């Protein structure tokens, strides 16, 4: 891999981390655990459509690990990682059928899968199905946030704002 390509991936990862850290400072207006905007996923959606699966996975996994460390919540790694992996796999598969001009749909699917991964981990960790009661709220908020982040990524790709093609 060329140094230029690695540098672009590192910069995208840094942007995602900065967005993640800034978002941690925003008070949660919805008092349900796991509900947030997920603005760092703008970078993920963008990368899914502009980079290889391996490169996008490197961005996502690095962001999740460093985000947990920088955010001071190491325990969140298993929730975030499960959600991130399910989201990434789903978006990479859907990328094959969803055209570039509809990537916001891919982002919504990613949000649904992310929430599903988090709920699965919560059920396993807590050994209780009671946490499923928040799932409908997570899905609703996730679909709204997923549409927003997907539209932002679509706008960036359309404008070519983040980079020129290698």
C-alpha cells in the first residue's frame, strides 16, 4: 500500500475519532442507553463506498478501539465492536446492490445492524432478555441517525469534498 493511501486512511480515522470525542461532549437528550447521533459513522459510510473492505475495516476497528480508550470507557469496546462489525459487514454487502446515490439507505441498514449487535451483547452480558425492551427505541433513533449520517456521507461523496481519487 502506498504511503499516500495510508496517510488518507489515517486522516479519515483521525477525523472519525475527533468527531466521536466531540460527540461525547454533547449531552444526551434521549435518556435511553445507546442512543446517540453516531456522527463518526459519516466517515464509515463514506469509506465503505470509497475504499476497500479491508481499508474500511481498519478505519472502523481503529476508531472503536481508540474511541473507547480516549473516551475512557474500555467496557464499551465489546458493545461498540459488535455493533461496528455487524454494521460494517451489512453495509459492505448492501454496497453491491445500493447505488452511490442511495447510500443513505445503506447507512440506515448499518444503524439497524449496529443496534442489533449492541442488543445481542447486552443480552449476553446481562443474561437477561429485559434489555430487548429498549430495542424499538434504539431502532427508531438509529434509523433517523442513520439516514442523517448517510445523507451527510452522500453529500461529501457527491461534492468530492474529502479527497480526489487516487
